[in-house]
C-alpha cells in the first residue's frame, strides 16, 4: 500500500499543470508498460475528450480531470463493466462529500438532482483475447461556475459548487475518489462484476420506470426491468416481450 492507503489505484500519480487530454497521456503510459493503477491528473486540458467525439470543457483550477490505467484480467467484451465501476466510485465520492441527491444515468454519467456533474470516457486497448490496458477517464465538475460551462451544452449540467453553494477541496475530493475506485476495483478483481453492479444500482433510479430509448435509429418504449451481467439495460415492452439494450440514450417518460 502507498500514501493513499490504496492497493491498486494511485500507486503512481502523474500531475500536469496543463495537457491536451489526460486520456492521451494515460494511453502513452499504458503502451510503455506503466504499472496498473497509474493515475494521470491535470489542472487543465486543452483538448479534453468527451464521448461521441465531443469535447469536454476543461478550464484550469476548478475541476477534476483524471485518467486511471488498469489492466484487469478479463476478456475485452467485459471492458464496459469498468464504466459502472468508475460511475459508482464517483457517485460514492459525491455522496460522501456533500448530502446531495446523487444518481447514475445508464450507462455512464453521474447526476446531481438530474443534472450532469461528471462524465466518464473509458478507452480500451486490446487484442481479441486479452485487454492490454484500459483507461478510465473521469471528469467531475467541482468548483465550476455557471458562466464557465460551454454555451452549446446539450444537457443540463451542474458542479459541486453550484449544487451546494460551497466550494470543495480538489485534493480531498481526488483522494476520496481514488480510494473508492480502489475499493471497488479490489472487489471487482476478487468477486467479479456483481458487487460492482450492486454498488452502481444503489444510485440508479429508473428501475420500474417507463422510458424511451433511442438506439440503432429506432425508438423503443418500455419499462426498465434491470441490468444483466454485462451491464445491458433490460426493458419490458408493451407487448410483454423483453429487449436488451447495449447502448443508447435513455429518457424517463412522465
Ligand atoms: C462525456 O462525454 O461525458 C465524457 C467526458 C470525460 C471527460 C474526462 S476529463 C479526464 C479525461 N480526459 C479526457 O480527455 N476526457 C476524460
């Protein structure tokens, strides 16, 4: 164990005052054989990456931008399980830092009072049989003020400061997050995905709710029955049939 008291995550922490993207730095480290648990942090990113080729606004001095390198001994098709792991760790950290209504949005956002507070971007480097490494990219809006959000934002967003009226210590939040990641990763290695999914599920508030999902150019309306052990969303449709959704945008119906 190290100064953080963790077994895996944060064995090595590399800090940049500014970089293009912590995920890109973590990829370089992954390719050059850096140990599992290496964490890259940046104060600001000039080309922060979001999902679907979008940008992640990354102003200096206010937020958390982290990428964690892991080498889980699982098949590449299980890589998406690690997204639930990072989301659960972020949700626990937010809940431990302030009493806020934290929830997770399937498959990979963390919300406070229905507004996005964190984004996750996991990237895989694998052959067909084996994961070389995975980069868990985590951005959490901590002390960002309303005027620092991009104008063309497509979703309602918030920060710890906006949600609580108080600023949070970035170093304390970061330490807390790395510890939660470590606890969940140890659980994942020793007991598999089920306990990690249970941790995530405790923040998921759409079970039994009617939702609409856009995926594969099609809109499906159904009731959320749960998740399967790959993290796919299970829906019961109007005619009683079941549908497994692997990716897509889920919105609750009133
Ligand atoms: C999303 O679109 O919701 C995912 C955003 C992920 C942002 C984080 S910030 C740290 C890491 N480095 C990046 O370039 N992106 C991720």
